[in-house]
C-alpha cells in the first residue's frame, strides 16, 4: 500500500477522536484551567504521532498517558512554586 493510499484511508474514526479530545479539553479547561487544555493538546499530538507507529489503540493509550503525565507534572510544579 502506498503512502497516498494510507493518507486517504483516514476515515471517520480520526475525526471522532479529534472531537472527543476537543470536548475533553474544553471540560478540563473549565474545571482545571489552562493546564487541562495544555494536557489535552500534548495528549493529542502524542496520539497523532504514535498512531502512525503502533496503531490506533496504542496511540490512544499513549495520548492519555502523556496528557495525564503533563497535567500531573505541571500541577506539581505549580504547587512547588506556591510553596
């Protein structure tokens, strides 16, 4: 399968995950401020990159993990700065 066929094969699932990520980013932004939006953006880029390498399910798991890690590290950093 050529590269063009793979790019054309991107179907509705890619857009569904993008919409779900956007909704979660808005919800996290409302609940936790800009840290939630930043974590969702980092998670999306991690998903998008790893999906090409290991598949959709692995990409989703890596995206969620990266988003939670970024959020956790940023939260700890802010708490340490306030101390």
